[in-house]
C-alpha cells in the first residue's frame, strides 16, 4: 500500500482527497501545516508521493516544495491549486506535476496512479509535460 502525504490548509480539499485516495487503495495522511509536513518526513521514511495544495489562507507551498526536494529528492511531488496566479512562480517547476483543483478529483487520481506506477528514478520516465499547467 502506497503512502501519500497530502498538505492542504483547506480541510475540505484534504478530507475529499484522503477519501478518494483511500477508495483507490492508498494510505493518505493529511497535514495542515508546513511544520507538520517536515516533521512527518523526518519521522517516516516510507513516503511514496506528496500532494501539495496551494491555498489562499497560507500560501507557501513553493518554499515547502524546495525543502522537501532537499530532504528527499526521489519522492514525487504533485502541486495543486485553484488559483491560477500560483503558476507564476518558477519554483513550481520543481514539482513533478502541477494541476488545477476541480471538484472532480479524477485527474488528480490518475496523476497519482501514473507517478506511483513509475517511481521517481525508474527507467520508465513519466512525461511531466502532460501534467503541467496550460501556460497559454
């Protein structure tokens, strides 16, 4: 069972995401603070994927992404947001995928499945361009 860490200050998104991931057979952990994410990474060695949800309440996932990349560069990270200005920061390029939040989490679930079936560092590379924001 793959362990997925979900960071979101939006409890509705975190809860919905956790429920959907559980229904797909994953083991999700939802954390609502940056400090909680770092502590989780320090305490648990088995994290297969991270979902960082950029919210309006506490923007800062960009900095957190940089910290996570320093701690464990091999763990895939998916960034999500419902705010389009989020993509203006070049540090989002450190993420393996960037998605726009929608009420239907089908795209997120498919992206999770894709990255967990092709772990970071494997010979089969995931086409990250498919999961990038539409810049046009």
